[in-house]
C-alpha cells in the first residue's frame, strides 16, 4: 500500500487539514477522517478535486489524488425542512458563546430563556430514530459543538489554581479552594478526551508540534499547547507547595484540624490529574514520576492520612517505588472491607477432629456479606471464645489448607514457607471448591490482620497479579527444572542445532498414575528444538507447567479472594503490592517483637508494675531470641506473629494475672482475654525455667512440615 498525505480545505473557517490515507482506500475513508476530526457529519460533506465531485465508493488512486494534492470540502445544500430547528440551534450557539466571553460573566443571563430554547428543541425531536437522527446532524453541523469548546474555561481555572498555589508560598494560609480543584479535574477531562479520542493518535504526542505535523494535531494545536503548558506550571507550583506544607506542618499523623484535612487531600486530586495529562505527551510521564520521587515523603503522608475508599488510587501503583511499604499496605487494606461491614454475627461451631471439613462447609456456604460481618468461633466441647480463639482458628485452618498431605498446595524445595497450587489436586473431586475456599480464607486473614506464617511462591503471586512468568521466577518452585532450562539456553548453538538433545515441542504429563505427551504448539511432536527456537520452547514449557496446568486452581482461588474483597472500582489487590509486601502481611516470622511496645500494651491483675516478678519477667523476655518471643506470644495470645503495626493492631490489650496455683506450677494462658496467668514465683531462675519449657513446646511449628 502507498501511504500519501494531502490537504483538505474546509468550507467553514477557512482551515486546512492534512489527511493521511492509503491510495488503495476508498474516498469514504477521507470523509470518515474529516468527520472524526471536525465533527462534520459525512452526510453533509462533499469533496471536490480538480473541479469534480468525488464519489464515496471511488478508490483514491482512481481519482488521481497524489501526494500533497489539494481537495475542497463543500457542504451539501441544507434542507429547509427543519428551518425552525436551525434557528434554535443558532440561538443556542449564541447563548453559549456569550457565557464564554468575559464581559458576559458578570451579567445575569435570562435563565428562563435558556430553558425555553432547550425545551422547544427537545419537544420537536420525533421519537422515530431515523427522523431524530436528522436533528442530531443539524446539531453537529451547527456551530453549537464549536461553542461548547471548554478551553476558555480551562485556561481560567488553571490560572486561578496556579494563583492559589503561589499564594500558599507567600502567606501562612496554605488552604486551597475545594470547588476550584474539583472544577480543574472536571474541565481537564473533556480537553484530554478531545485529544485522545477525537484525534486519531495511536501514540503519545511529541511536543512542541512541528509546522508539518498532521492535520489532526494542527486542528487541536490550541488544546495540545494549553494542556502541556498547564502541566508544567501546575506541577512545579504543586511541588513547591508540598515542600512548604512539609516544612510548616511536618509529616505528623496527629493533624487534627478538620480544615487542614480538607485541603491537604486536594493535593492528591491535583497530582492524579497531572498524571493523567502526562500520558498524552512523549516523555512527560517520566518527568512526572521523577518529580514524585523528590516528594516521596509528602506523597506517602498524604496517602496514609487522607486516602479514602471512595477514591481510586490505581494510578499510584503504576510506579510502586514512589511509595513505602506502609503506604502500599495501607492502600491494599483499604480495598478490603472493614470487619463488621456485612453486619451481624456469623457463628461457626468447629469440631477440631474435622477442622478443615467443618471450616470448608461454613466458609464455602456463607454469603460474602456474612463473611464481611463479625466472625464467632467456638470449638466443640470447649468453653473459650473471643478474639484469641478466632486467631487460633485462622492459624489452624491455614496450616491444614497448605499441608501438602491435603494435595492442594506444594511447598517450594528452597523455601518451605512458600507454596503454589498443586497441579495434581484433582485427586480430590472437590479440589476447585477448596481453592475457592482457600481464596476466601486468605482474604479473611488479611481483613482480620492475622499473620499466618505462610507466603506465596513467586509463580503463584505473579498469576494472581496478572503478570507473565519468566525463567528466573521459577527458580525456587522447581530448581531442577530451572537448572535444566538454563543449560539448554546456554548450550553451544551447534550442539543444539545438531539435535543432540533430541528435544521436540512436547512435554510429559503425569495424570492419575499414567504419563502422556502434550504438544506445546501445533505439530509440536515434529518440531525440533534448535538454537533459534529454544527460547520459545522454554517459555512454552514454563507456561504449561506453571500456568496452564494450574489455571483452574488459580482462577478459583482468585474468585474466592474476590468474593471477600469486592474491589471492582480498584485494581486487583495483588497488583497493588510487591511479593515482599504480601510476605510481610501474611508471614511476619522474621519480625522481632519490641519489648517496650509489649510492655506498653500490657496491664496487670493482682500484680503491680513494680513487683519483682514483673521485673523478672520482662528481663527474661528481653534476653529471649526472636523465635522464643514469637513462641511466648503464641502461647499467650494464640497469635503466631504480630500484625505489621505491632501490638497496636491487636483487638485488645494484654494482661498478666496473678494466679493462686502453687509456685512450681507452669503459667497458663487464657487466650480469650489475651491473659497470661502465673503465680508469684519465689526466684527469677524458677520463672526462667518455666518460661523456657513453654517456648520450647511452641517453637518449630512450620506449616506443611509439622
């Protein structure tokens, strides 16, 4: 095909468009491009070239149109059938233009007159679709669309916003007008749409525009220049204001002034809109995120303090490195319902001997609304209830869920804490239901902020996040497979091309005790792996073993997870986090416990803080290893690991209660009240021995291996 460009002079305004097309296209393609750029309906267009009217079904090459030819666009005669409609449209156009002029701003316009014109236009439009389309063409062909150009409003709003941002740097009044910021976001949208959707660019715009740019760019030059200028001016002013806010107020979470809360949050609105604008121009998005890194501390504070569930902060996750883990976790948690959002109490009575089966029935049969309410757990033949029992239930169920003996998940050879779906899980006829159940359980653990000491393998996480899996991602999941693939890729090309490996595009699959070959591509059994296609072969192997073979399991897990999170207006939670973020939210096994924080959240019953037994206790705890402290915490509270925000994340304070049992008796835990009961020991050594026995009994419980 021969790509050419030519000029089309418009019948209105004297403007000239530069249009690109293929010489093999029909003339109707030119009409479509003109309509897309100008909004002029095809039905009222007539193209003249060398004194002849072009027919829509003619080929461009047959019309003799060559590079840089000049065409004239003329209008077809307007029908006088709807003369009243034409008159009203012209009147409406005059009203709109009047509003756009500065001198009309201070004049109160006749509101009743505007309503009368609009009502008369609407009344005359017939119900018949074909007839109504004629009125639509009159509307488009009139000057009303041109009058609706919002650019004058945008210029004024940007100027006012820029002025207010400058004021924050010149005075102690740091507030921004809420209505002005919201108008800025609202009016920027149609300007961006005019460029992105009405102009047929399939690429970002290089700025500044050149004189020989396409007609599409030329036609919207004013909007393109306005948007670009607005971006740079507002970005610099916003960054300077954020720096001043940080200096004057500091990044303190204890900002209590309601007025301050209101206008601090407006900066997020401005930054979100500036990010949208940056996507229109080549290289501007990179500039935006470089600037965001400079104000990372301010941005993180704004998000943690003022982000709300009603807003979509997906734009921030395009560059997760500009946020700290605390911010990413905060936004991810906002995608989860608050405990109790479902209302009511969902009660579960669990038989420990049938823990997984009972839990599966309760969680699988519950509605998402039930599970978003408060959960109540009571074990059969046991009196204890409350938060401690609920946390214990989470830990025990997840331990059973990820136990390889149940064939749902497989542990990574290089890290037994990490799991991915078992491709052989179909040995259980209900395996897909169990994966849906597993997804619900993990969502509930995050919602209740319970750390379960288990994490996902990278291959599993990437699929949930909707990302591709590479060879480096499978290193921990299957070390022998990884090593074999690396050897094939690094092998001498001549050896591979000589078919010394005897490889074909097939793989062996074991199912229910039998093995069979699966073709990785059409005619795979006859396709030899050579030095040119070996990378494709490896990628297809990875896709089969780690994606295709567990696609159903992953899909069911994701569905179960989504049942609880219901984050339709946000990006999926897994895309908002790094794998390391999810590790910290689910595991926490490597986190040490702050003894000072522990003390600050502990109260005493029967003891005083100054008693020698209490002094001995904290001295012993301070000398414990990380593993021992976690074991003591689990005995005391049924919490395997602390929430990311420490003891403040627990639902109640901890208690040390003076027991009346003999001095040589072991301490006892009453987890429903987060209460540790021990007698007034006579010596520090006796207490240390007793605590040592407790910690040793609760160390070494690893999921899937115990």
